[in-house]
């Protein structure tokens, strides 16, 4: 076999050489064209299979293959029919190409390139369109997903899992080139990225068009994220797109379609008030993958650590008078209180004490059962339920989870947070969409706290109720709404609608759409007038987005009504947009010689940032796409203990003086280590038992016992100790000690330094005040004597302490204002309630002590 060129970890050549991505952004809509270049450098024909992520809301609308001078354009067909055509083509020696969406989750696709002869090349072109989400700072977020962390399949999960081949991100064997062109009616102010970019190039004096590229040498080893900013952006707009000339009038593709974007502006009086009621339920993922680093920085803060810090901010920012509870889930779920409790100093302290002890130690990702338990709890009268879900989003039963959230959408709002690279966009966006809330993604160097606090501000806004939409169009024109009903409207966030316009009208005719709703008991409305004359430069982008929207709605309906499947297939084929029930297939039916000989299958790896994984880790559909990282014993060993952990531990106990065969079998014992689940050994390879960078493979450790050295005996004891503790941990479903499995096994994760802001926040009382004590003085950088001696005479100690905390926040932490703004508002409310005199004197004395110049008005006093 030819060993040159790109190789996998198994030393197999990788036929995918590189990926070129061209992004075109028009206002808030993105069109993405990806070209995947394959070359067979082996001496046998190949079938290359690439399982990769795409945005969950993308409308995949084109798939073609270029072989030499010949282009083969794929057609959308019913999925089983497409698979049969592909298989038949390969059986007859023809080249064929298949692109299909995962049945478990719409953000995972499989691309099969069949019968690629030795020495031949092929270029695969894939195109999709998607809308860009508006961020808290008014930037538009585009994400090109590269990382596909294996998805956990719950016990008893239905359907076979998608086979994923993953390698550590640093070992991805193919390259990426990426360029973007941005245009808008408004000037482009800047483009930022989590990756290195070349300087932004403007294409016209008005700066409404610009291009940008990734810097040279970029490896496709992480998601590529762009944040696009326009000047004076996010105005209400309507785009009318003409139908396809070859399509039949009266059909979705034959008629014009309008895309309406609304940006509601709520009255300032409503926005300045914060609700003092609500039931806040926080649901935290504690599966093994949450122990991964949040990003590639040297600080190595873990996802679970960042989530703990965020819960601290959330709990300190809750209003007095509300109710709350905290759930966490893994292979099982836990809750801090049997039911939601009223927010007070005592309940807040009890919750924070337990939050500090939370680790990524609950195993798998069984989010469905935790949600079922939450929804079984009766709602509290006059306390609207707000659910916050924190997860790295790696599950296969996405559709079941979203169906459950949709079923209970009338009783709550759901705010979701995707943590880290590879979080499922289908799950995170779907939770918010079905739950009438808002979705956020925390990737790269993002801090979780400001994004979560923005969602808390949304949750504290009054819920928009009684939403109704009316269309006013000329006589002879009818409107068919293609989007699901709008259930959630938030200040500054875009609401999108698609509608089909049938009938005839003059070019000068106008239409109008009106959205009415009730906000805090006051009727409100947003209205937009638009011309019915189609725009001339959109192609079929709006139609494809509308088709995707309707397809997704029908797919949800299909899970309740099987007859809807036929309608989905018909719409998907008609529009050329993929669905769960269809696939793209292309067959090279040329007159060339049939390709002879058996096909060698080559699985193209995707990057995985959390551990090491290959498709051989997945042995049964029931196991799903198992994540095997150094803290993932909590998912895997729970299933195979005592066969794995207990067997290894007990076997090692009886083998202190054993020698071993090359297959890993103890010569002096009946224990057969080769019989232990292969995934256990792979887990051990990733599990650093001594906290160093050296990993310890189970088999090599056992085999090394042949050489009776002290160091090897020590290694064996470490291995036995680790498995003994981990086995104990899973036998009873609880920890053998107060430590997490990682710590119990001898790992010493490096902790990042404590943030002074979080230290200050941790000292605040539930009422909003601070007390004068040495801990507060230390955070302020002063001694207790300095703080006490600077206090104006006759001023209450708590008033003085709270004033100092507010001055410190405004004087030193304005860059993090989004994180502490709500808890500062609570502190100001507390100060006002004290009717404290001499506030001006407090502010002046505090400024003098801390070296600040904060004005009393800036504090809100």
C-alpha cells in the first residue's frame, strides 16, 4: 500500500486533501459553498465516507461532483431510494455520490464518495443557505462547524447511530481555506473571528461591501466563527423574491416568497423595570465531556468550572421574592431541593455550597429524563417558569428532547447555552425555539457569564403574550404563511417570517404585515410596509430558506402524524432542499470502463476537542457514539462495570507477581485482560493517572509487568487504585469519596486563578447588600482597618460596605458590566430601601479610599 501523503492514526491514507469554503453574506443571510477535494493515492479503488457537522438550521440546496471535465449534479430523492441507487451504482462498477442528513439530528451529515479509482481525483461541491443570529452586541454570528464531538446515545435509544471517525483536533490531516464576502445596505463596520484573519478589504467607498480571509496556515481543527457588525443595522426589512420560472404557479417554488425581519422596540418604561417574580430552574450538564477545557487557552478553565462561576452570578442576580431550583444531569439526574424554593439568604447559601461541589462526574448525557422530572413539577401560581439549560450538546435523541420541550412550551420559557466547540446547534437552537426562549453559544475565548446574564435579562422581561399577525395585501393576492407561529419576542432580537404570495398584482402594489402583542398588560404592535415587486439579486435563497422552515415544521408534525412524511418528501424534492426523509444522490453514468475489484472504505476523520475517538469505538447501536475522554469513565464504566473496572481492579489485586503474554493475558491467573471491553483500554490510554502529560495504556502497563522493576510495580498499583476507586464510584451510583473520579484517580487538574469580580460577587447577600468584613476588604485591596477608618461617622456598616462594592465595580470592572449589572441594580434597590442619609459623603469617601472618581448618579443613587 502506498503510505505517502495524508494518513490517519491507523496509517491509512486519507483521500480528502483539503476543503475550500466561500461565504457570501447579504445582510443577515449567508450562502456557503464548500468544495471538498478528494484524491485516491492508493493502488485500489476507494469508498470515502465523511460524517461532518453543519448548522442545524441550514438549508442544503446543492450537491455536485466534478470528475475531470465532467460535472455530475445530484438530485434529491426519497432517502431509501437514493441509498439503493448509490449501492446499485457501486455494485455495477459505476461512480456514485451520496449526501444524507442524520435521522437523529439535522446538524450531522454523511457524505459518501464511491468508486474512486487509483490515481483519480474528484471535487465535491456542497451549498447551503442559513440565517445569521443576532448577538447581544448586535453582531451577526456565522459559525462554520468543524468539530463533531461524538453524540451520546441514551440507554434504550432507538435507531442505529451514525458512525463517526474522530481524531484529536491537532491531528486533522486536511487543510481549510476560507474567504467571505459581506454586503449590506448599511456600511460594514468590522468583522471579528475566533481564528486569525487577514485585514478586512473594502470593495467600495461606501464600505457596504467587504471581503475577508482566514490567515494562511489555518488547520480545520476548530469551528470557524465570524462576528459581522453593520452601522445602523437591524432595521425592519422585507424581501420579496420571484418564483422559479420552470416551477408551476401556485406551488412554493413557483410563487413569489417574502421574508420579513422585525426588530421590536419595547417602551423604555417596561425595559427599565425588572420582574420581581418567577420560578428559575437551572439545568446543568455534568457529563464527562464537561470536564474538557472551554477553549485552547493556557488557563485551561473547564466547562464545568465556568458553569459553576456562572451559577454564582445567576444566583446573586435573582430578585427577592422569586423561586428557584438547580438540577444537574448525567447518566442520572439530581436536584438541590425536592421542589423549587423561595429565594432567600438561607436557600441561596445552601445552593451555592452544593454548586461548589459539582463536578463533571455524573456519566452520560441523559437530559431527557431530567426534563421529564422538571415538567412533572406543578407550576407555582403567579411565578412564570424560566428554564436555563447548560450543556455541551452531545446527544443523539435530539428530536425526542425537542418534542418534550414543545409539548410543555405553554408552561415555561427555555433559555439554552451550548458550551464549547462541537455543541449541537440543532439541540441548542431547538430548545430555545420550541421553548420560546433564546439560545447562546459559548466557544473559543468567549466568556460564558455575559451571554448568560443577557438571557437572564430577557427572562426578567415581561413575557410577550397574545401574539397575532395580520397581512394586508392587494385584492387578487393571497398569503400562505410558511413559518410556525411566533411565540417569543425579545427586545432587540430579530423575528423572522416567511410567506408565499399567490396571485397577480401591479409592480407598484404594496403589502403590510402587522404584529400585535400584549406586553406587561399593555397592547403593542409593530408594522412594516413593503413593495410586492420582487428583488432582482437573491436567486432562490429566500425560497430555499422558506422551504427549510416549512420542512422542519412538518418533520416535527410527522413524529405525531406519519402521513406527513409524503408531504415532506414532495416538498424536499420540489425545492431541492434536504430533509430527514430525503438524500442527494449522483451517479456517473458515463461510457467509461467499469471500476473493478472490491472497494476499500476510508473514513474521513473530523476534529474532536475532547479526547480521542475513532469509529471503532462504536460497537453497537445501543452504545451510540461514545465519548472516550479522560473523565469519561463516568459514562462508559457505569455501563460495563463490574465487567470492566471491577474485573481489572480485582484481577490486578491477585496479580502482584504475575507475568503476561503479548496479548495481555496473565500467565499465572485466569484473568484475561484481552477480554475486557476495548473501550476500557482506550479510556485508560487517555486517562493520566499521575496528573502528568504522560498517558498510561492499560495493555502496555499490564504487559510491562514482565520486567519486575519498582517503577512498573508502582504503575500497576496506580492502575489498580484508579480502577478500584472508579469501580466503587459506579457500583452504587455515587462517589467513593468526596472527590471526582479524576481527582480520586490521582489527576491534579490545574485551577485558574480566582477572579476578583467573582470573589466580590460571592460576598453579596441575597438582599443585595454587602457586609463589612475582612474578606470584602481583601477584594478591595485594603486592610480592614483602612476600610473601617474611612467610614463616615454614623453611617451604617452595611450601607458603607455596599457603597464601596458599587464604587469598585464602576471604577474597576466596567468592561464586565454585563455580568454584574443586575446584582448592582439589586444593591442600589437595597440602599434606597434603607433611606440612608449621607450617601453623597459615602461616595466621596469611597472614591478617596479606592482611588476612583465615580459619580453618585453613575451608581444609580
